[in-house]
C-alpha cells in the first residue's frame, strides 16, 4: 500500500442500503453529516450589512464575488499502488511563482490516472564504441539509459546526435519521439497468454510501454485490448481501461492548472478504507508529477493527518487555515444539478480574514496550533498571521466568526430569505438544514468562497451557462450571467448566524437534528473491543 491504513480491524461488513464511501464520506457522527439540532443556540453575526458590527476593516460592504474554492476529490485506481502510480513531489506554498515548476523531491506515489509521458527512444544498429554493452540494442528509452526526461522532438534529436558521436561510425543510431498524451490505455491480463507468456497474469500496465501506440480514444484502446486477446488466446481474459491523466485545471481550462488557490485534495485509496489529503495540490502535466506538501502534520500552516480513516468522523484534514477536512463538506459533482435532491451535508465556506475573522484569542497556545489561537472547535488552529492576538491578520470584531465556526440560517427565519435561482435555493436549504463551517480564508480582497469539487465548475457552466470558478466567481454586475446567484447568496449570507453551542457532545447544537441520522457506510468498519 501507499500509506498504512490508520483504522480499526474489520469485524463486520454491511451491504444493501448503505452509503457509498466515496460519494458520501465519513460516519454518521461526522460534523459533515449532522444536521442543525433543535437545541441550537444562535447568535447574530451581521455579515455584509452597511455599518456591520462584525466587519473590522472599513469600508464594510458586500463581497466582490462568491467563488468556488475548488477541491480535488479523486478515487484511486487499483493496480497503481506503490511506484506504479504518479510521483508525489513534496513542495507547496502560497507565495508568488510558477506553481508548475518542480522544486522538491519525490517522496511517494499516488494511485491516480496518468497520461503518457513524452518518449525519446533509440535503436542502435552495429557496434557502439563508447558503450559496447549498447551495441545492436533494440528500441530503448533514453531516460532509462542515463538521458534526461524527454521533452521536445528537437531535444530528442540532439540526444540522437550525442549517441551517434559516442558510438562512432560503426553504428547507426535511429530515433523515434512521441509527444506526451493526456490519455492512457491500460491493459490487464488474467490467465495464460500464449504468444507472450511473460505477460500471463499481469496486473494493469500501460499499453504504450509494451509496444502500443500513444492512445487517442476509448475505441482505439478497445482495439488494442482485442489485439492482446487474439495474441493471448482463449485461456486469457484481457481487460482494458482508458484513462485521462488528471491535472489541476478545471472548467475546461479556464482555471489554469497553476492557478494559485487553497487547492486541497483528497484521494480515496483503492482499499476504499483510507483517504489521503494534501494542500496546496498542483499537477500541470497530465503525464508529470503531482506537487503538494507531504508528511503527517505538515500543514501550511495548520498541521493535519495526511491519512484519514474513511470510516471515522473525518472532521480533520488538509485545510491549512483550520485543520479541517479537504473532502467532507464539499459540494460534490452533480449536487447543483436542477434535478438533484437537496444537499444532505454541511457546507464549507471561507471569508476574508482581515475584514471578518475575530481578533480575540480563544484558545491557549500549543505546539500543535503553533500559537495561533483564534479558532473554535472543531478547528485545531487558525491561519498564518493569527499568532498575534488580539489583532494580527484577523481584525474582525465578532468572536463567533472564526475558523471552525458553524454558521446557519435559523429555521424560523428561513422563509424571510428569498432566492430566485436553483443554485441559490439549494445552498440556502443546506444552510438551514446543516449549516456551513468556516475552514479557511480567501486571502486578498473582500470575497467569499464556498468549497466545491472542481468538476462542479464545468457542470455549472454546462447546466446554467456560467460558473463560480476562481478568481472571477459570480459578481453583482448586470453583465455577469451569474449575477442572480450572487444576489441570492448575498441574502443567504446576510441571514447566517453562529451556532454558539456546537461542540463535541452537541454537534449542530444538540437536540433533534433537522435531518435524520445517516445510515452506515458500505463496508462499515467496527473497532474490536
């Protein structure tokens, strides 16, 4: 496995009407799955009103936009465990600079879809003077023989000339170069392969590494699988899968893969028992390495466990401004579809810290929170610059508006909050039923973020003709197709209040939750007592 599973032993499993561990993560006691309770105590927070008593950095005014602080939530692929997966390079800050530039070292691997890297291959016919062991060599990857990672055709041609000079006049060095592809055709062979016995009972492998061309379409991959089946014969069962190499681009490329953002990411490992979380996550090349901070308790700044038991409450994770989850609470793919059922989980939101987050110290300093004490449960810390309290980067005046705070619309006031759009209505109802946790901040500028899976950007554009993609989001401009959603969300956020008695023994404020307790997860783990 990539990481050790930090969970309990299996003593029972469940099937039937259970929840999918990827689509509806974490157990029934999770903050993300618990509705607002009948005993919830509310306190007004006066967001985005003129003369707001919460705002600490005049002029106090409505936000410039509402946007998606996208979260990358990915299901790991079996057969890509260990070094068969995508290399994970340890790096990541929110400083200026190209986020695609690789500056760190490979520390692990992730079982996510990979494209086909560029290939620079050589074949040597004859005797190679400088490297006699390479004489009469069939096609080989230059990078496997000491060459650099392949890039352009001209770079490959320069390497061919270098090989020719090294081998001398008694050898002929031939070259072939393939550009990187965003797609990958993978083959798995179960049983004995008659023509290629060394491929018998082979787990997933990239077809291009075994002589196949660079994949282009699913049908081309199917044709390759049929070719393998014919070669292997009836004693083998050949399977295929056509993958597109994942990058951190979204919304059809409108959000570039190196767009600076919080960029939390979570990968459900193939064991379906472990989530790996990290932040900030970037992958700019569909065949290149994955870039993010690595290591347990290596947050930026707040520490968090890299690996989360999929059957735990899942409260904690990669959001560096709070230590809260980078998967639980996100609006998932399909949830804003007009025909989708109501959102059945708490949301995650972010405000601009200088304007709104309370400057008072609420927690004692510790090694774990790094002296950053302006937060409430379930958060475990606050963001950079919050060490100095009162003050620092947090200049708001309301101690209830801080990382970890649960904000919601009291049900008695729900009817007074009007919405005119499908998206506004869905988010409003989630704010009434489950509320939203403050998990991070939006950095510079008076904007608001709602955490959503990155795929939601493109889905919104397809369904509604606009998206909430960062940094533009939706604005009040009459020229913005999403201005109706902006106005809805402004009314929703102006109606939010803080649940002041949310705590470990009273999640959502305690009492009877507005929504029924959720059922067990499929494959629910039970601790051995």
